[in-house]
């Protein structure tokens, strides 16, 4: 049987998904009991009924097996107020420790990005959300492009502000069966948002923690151009997120998308697949013109060893419906772009699990006790 020191060393592989440190460094290993045939462990969590506890069960079992022992009972208790305060000071966290409450209710988080602007990420996000909804999935869209927010207009959502529940949770607006949240709901229409990194981090954290997303099969996040603050913040807040790369067939767009893929890898976001957008222009009579060239999406997918989920052409209906505020997928499923997006949606479903990545290895779901939401005010531009 392993020694206590062996087990402690193995438990350093158990990472808290939100605090980004191992349970040994965080002082969360409360007790280790080594018997004749098994090892029992008690872990202290930040909150009673933590929704992420299944993740800890899976990870602790793996750690114990790695030192040649059988995992016995995995128990949990809660850090005392004094211990929480000490941990907050140690980690430099302002306010309360994260609870993981909303994260655990979302099965798949997909960041839609390309590293550059002008490739149609937002229109693809909106139509992909509508296509996933048409496939019977529950979907939310978070407009993380705080500088160039366009998701509200593409969903036909006006200046209405999201309501707040009695529990002080912000309720997303809904369109076409999709839950939608954007900074555009909180600033005057067409206002420029001038924020630095810390304000972005705070706003995105609130969009995830203080918004009542509920149970979702998919949360699609429309990323801004670039590979900076927003992407790093999302990687920190959503360790289970995956990255859907969008590129045009053009070689220049591919090169930038490669950098976006490299950024995703560096911040530990999983790469899900590639979508080639603006894959030629299809006229109403069926003619096709390769405005941006051919084959770029497949080349990028091959280089990154990722699947190419689909090639979405430019159509007049795609543009018209974006301006009208209703996804083309919802009003004209026979449109060439709508058909291509439906193909992408089916590829996404085939490539994503029924359970969140944190819970995949446990057959049954443990009971989740809901905590009172904390609520907070969004920073205004």
C-alpha cells in the first residue's frame, strides 16, 4: 500500500477547475485514511453541495489508482469561514470564492472565434444556435464581443433590458428559443464600450455567474477579434470550454486562425473543429462564385488535425435575415447557407458529449444542492 506522502503527491494532480490550483496546494485535503485494501479521502469544498464535486470524485479516484491502491470512500466537507478567508487572501480573490453553480448546469461551452474580424463569427453563431435549437437542444448565446456587439440585432432584440429575478439573477432575453446575453442590453444603443482588461474580466464573470442560464445543452460564446483578454478570461472561468475555429477560404484568414488555435491551446481550451465560412457566393439561381478562393478550411483542419464541420456559403438571404433579426435557418431552411449551418450543427452534436466534461466519467449524477445566488451590478460603460 502507498504511504500518506505517496497519496498526497498523487492528489497534486487533482485540480480545482475554477481556482486553477491543486487540492493539496489549496489545503483542501482534509483527511487521508489508508486501510489494508483501500484509501479513503476527505476533501474540503468551498461551498456545501458544490456542483463540481463529481469532478473531484473522478479525479481523486484516478489519483489513488495511480499509486497502486483501490479508491475507497470519497467524502466531502466545507471549508470554515476562517479557512475561506485565508484562502481568499492567499489567492488574492476579492469578494467570495466561486461556487461553480452555473457552470455545472451547462453541458457544452463552445467559444466561436477566428482571431480576426470580418469572417462572419457572429452570423455563424446566431444561425448555429438556431440550428442546434431546431435539433431539439437547449441553447444559450453569450455575446463576448463587448466592443463590436451585434448578437442582439441579429436576434431582433431591441433596447429592452433583461429582467432580474427575485433571487437577484439576471434573466437572459429569448429569441427563436435561444437564451441571449450581451453587453448591448446594458448600454445605450450603438454606444462605444471603452473598457480595459479588468472591467472585461468582471463583466464576463458576471455574465456567467449572475445570469440565470439554467440547464443548457450548449452555450455558444461569440468571441471578439484578437487573442487577448477575453479569451484568457473565458479559459479561466470555463475550463471545460472548447474552441470552434472559423475561417474563410482565404490564406490570410487561415494564418490568423492558426494563431487563434495556438492561443486556445496555450490557455488550455480544447479545439473542437473548423468551419469554413464565406465559402463562395451562391446566387438565388444556384450559381457559385469562389470569391475568397477554395479549400482553405480543409487545409486548416488538416494542419491542426481537426474535423472540418462544414463550408457555409454567402447568400443574399443570410445577409438579409441578419439585418432583419431572424436567423436564415429559422425562416428558409432550403437556403444554401441554412443547409450548411444545419450540417455544422449536426457535426457539433456528434462531437460533443451528453454530459459536461467534468462529469463524463461518472455514470450517475450526484444530487446538486442549489445555493442562494449572490447577485451583483454590471459595470456600465
